[in-house]
């Protein structure tokens, strides 16, 4: 194949994806034909639960936030709708308007409850959501004038065209479908990929310029709003609401439905929600056992199929891969990936120091990296190479010294700000999202180049679709350039170690970097793979990119580097051309060996 030819963008098999949805929609629409009001109530409940779980799924299944107590959004939405339509505190509202207000209420409190997640990790955040659940229930009990306290308050009836009965069912079904569509749109956009990147590879997400706080706030807002709307519907379904209608068990149900559905899936959690809603109903004697049942089901799933229902129905992911695969980079494609008209940039570090307590990880490092050159950074283990990269990419604020980009000071800010300076990097241990495809993993690298807002992505508006097409095309080109295009649609956790290293380079190239920091890219590669890697790195630098290469393979360093800096104990031991370094007595005795 010629170097310029690109494979036709392989679209994921649309039919395979659409079929389950068509079946679900057909069943949902045809359900009233059964004319069984009992089934109708269960179906209403499943739809309502899913409206909440759809948003929660983005939080739990995609972003990996343990929001175990999300029921207060349901409670708030239910009371807001019920109280506003009852007209006890102010003139009665139209129920549909009240439902909108419930969504607004959920959005506000979704963000309030979500704020601790920006600082607290996993279980601590889970505890705050549980705390909030208790607070909301207690307020509902105590604020008798408005909520009716323990006696409760009547739920609203929605007027024409969605009157109680099957009319209301269609309303719930419609909103459930809408919630599915919106969250699927988010999931399939750069925002959805950013969420799973935050979940599985946070440092890689930051290096790609993804600002976690802003994105999470948007998702908490959406998940809260959907929870509030679900609450309004729930109030109508219950016809009378009291604080004890919102049990802890319900919280667990929503959470478990997502887990057994499978992380990072939409269809799986839909099925999980339907199953968990219907199961106790159809096994009437089991109702008292429902908590036990959920727990047993969860255990079974976690132990037997950790990927949940989504993994069970992922037939594509089980197709065998070719055993003897070869990574054949096509550097000729690089101009297409990196774009033309690059003005070579430069980065200077001056007297950078970073001390961890008493440990001087780096202690006065000077470094000068220029566009169009490969700059090697070598030294024994623990000499401060990775730490130097971490300072450049913003993970550590140095104790002293300064960095300049093209002569202007480079402030030491949060890691996600580095992508805007076109500083890209790979990691000593490859960071990937195992259950996303290779293509998706690479597309994450181009997140900051998207134009569409979160709202546009929610509704899949033209700008968002254009973003997706552009990211997809760029990622396919980047994959072809590093020689992995044949694996674009494969789950990343099925790749070999060496393939992951090239995948990380493709992800870094998506930034169209001015600076590329590579942390031991040849570790674990075969001799032939190292040779190809060397040619690829050289070709990247010839496009005007400044490459800073940390490596242990002396051959690779001396073959491809234009200049080399040697670190020892956090200090620069020597700097110069490969020939000078090879002849340097101290370097030879301290590091290269005689
Ligand atoms: P390498 O050159 O092998 O990449 P590193 O930059 O990872 O070396 O580490 C340099 C030194 O700094 C080592 O002594 C290491 O133990 C220390 N170090 C690195 N990161 C930290 C940290 N977060 N806290 C304390 N010490 C650290
Ligand atoms: Mg290291």
C-alpha cells in the first residue's frame, strides 16, 4: 500500500448496534396492546427508573463516580412537582411546568451534591451522597407545612394528552427514550470519551487537556435534572408520596442496575434497570427478598461476568484476533496527521529543582529542546527523568527554577492546561481505557480540538457531528501513521504491550504537538519494533516537532538523537551530541559502563 493511501474509515456495524434498540422500542410501543394494567404499572416504573438511571449511568458507568445515593434527586423532583401542582404554597402550577421545575431543582442539587466529587475520591464521595439522602428525607419529614410530613402529599395527574393509564405510560416511555437518546449522544461524543478517560486513565485525560472539574459539573447537572424529572413522574405514579417511599433500597437498585448492565454502556444498564424493576414483581413471594436478590445478582455478575450484560452481548469483542501481528508505521502519513505550516518551537528549562521532603528528585536541571530535533534524556534509574517530564507536563510544581516556551515564561499550572501549549506525552506505563476501542482511545487525544459545546453534543447537533467525523478521521490517520490502523475497532485491553506503546504515540499525535515527551517508549519492544519506533520518532521530529525522549536503550538514543542530556542523582551530568556523550568519561563510568 502506498504511504499516502488511507483505509476507508471503518464505521462500526450500525445494524448490530441498532437492532436491540428497535426491538426495545417495538416492545415498548406495543405494550398497551396487552391491555394489562398491572404490567402497565411495572412498565411505567421501569421507564421512570430509567430516566433517573440514564443520567446516573453517565456518572457511575462512564465517569466512575460512586454516586450511590442518587435517590434524593427523585425525592426532590417528586415533592417539587407534587407541591407546585397542589397549589398549597402558591397558586397551582400546570403539572407539565411543575415537571420542568423538578428538572431544574434536580439540576441545581445535582451540582451541589456533585461538588465534593471534585475533591473527594471514591468512597468518601459515596458517603457524602448517602449523607445527602438522609438530609433530604429528614427535611421532607420535618417540613410538614409544605410536604405534609409523614402523612404525605398527593401526587399530580398529568392532563391531556397523557392522562393516567396508558397515556401516562406513553409519557414515561417518551421521556425514557429521550433520556436514552440524550445520554447516548453524550456517550458517543468527545465528552463521553473524556468521561471514561477520567475514570480509567485520569493522567492521560489531563495530558490530553481534559478539565475534569468542568466536565463533571456538567454531568452532575444533567444527571440531577434527569433525576428530578424522574421524581415528578414517580410522584404521579405513586398518586400519594410520603418520605418513606424513597428507600435506601431504591438507591441500591439504581446503582446495581448500572453495574450489572456494564460500565460504559447504555444498552446494558437499560436492560439492567428493566430486569431489576420487573424481577421482584413477577416473583411475588420474592418481594420481601428483593434486597437479598439484588445483592446475590450483583455478586454473581461481579464474579462471573465483570463486564456485566454489555460484555455478555458484545459479540464483536470476542472475535479472535490475528496471532502474529506486525506494527508497520507509515511515517509518510505524518504530514497529514500533524498538519502543515509548523513553526519550530523551543522549550528551555533553567535550574529546575523539585524536592520531595528530603529527596532531591531533580536538583538544578537545565534543558533545551528545539523543534525539529530529538533530544535524548538518559540516566540511571531514579535519576529524575520521569520527574522532569512530570514538571514539564504540569504534574509537579517545581520548588525552584523556570521554564520558557519560545522565550515566554511557561507558568506551572494544572496538567490539563498543557495541551493548549501543544505539549503531548506518553507514559512509562501505558495509560489506556481497556473497554474502549483503540480508535476511541486515540480520539481522546484530540478532545480539545472539538468545537461543539456539551449542549450541542447532548442533542447531536451538526457541529457535534462534524467534531466526531473530524476526530475519527484524524485518529484513523494517526493510527495508520503508527501502524495500528488494522486494530482500530479492537478493545484496547486486547492489545499487546508493544502495541499499546504505539497507541499512546498515536494519541499524543492527535494534539498535533509542538512538543512530544516520550517516557521509555521502547521498553518491552522487540529489536525490530525498536528500529521501527526509532524511524517513526525521527520522522515526527522532521515534521518540526520537538521530541524529548527518555530511554534506556542506548543504541536507540545514540542512533536517533540530535542531542543528549545525561542526568544523575537529579543533576545534569553531561549534555552534548551523541558522539560527545559517548566519549564522556564520567558518563561512561557512571551509566554506560565500560
Ligand atoms: P527516573 O529517572 O527513573 O524516571 P524518577 O524521576 O521517577 O526517576 O525519580 C527520581 C527520584 O525522585 C527517585 O529517587 C524517586 O524515588 C523520587 N520521586 C519521584 N517521584 C516522587 C514522589 N512523588 N515522592 C517522593 N519521591 C519521588
Ligand atoms: Mg522513569
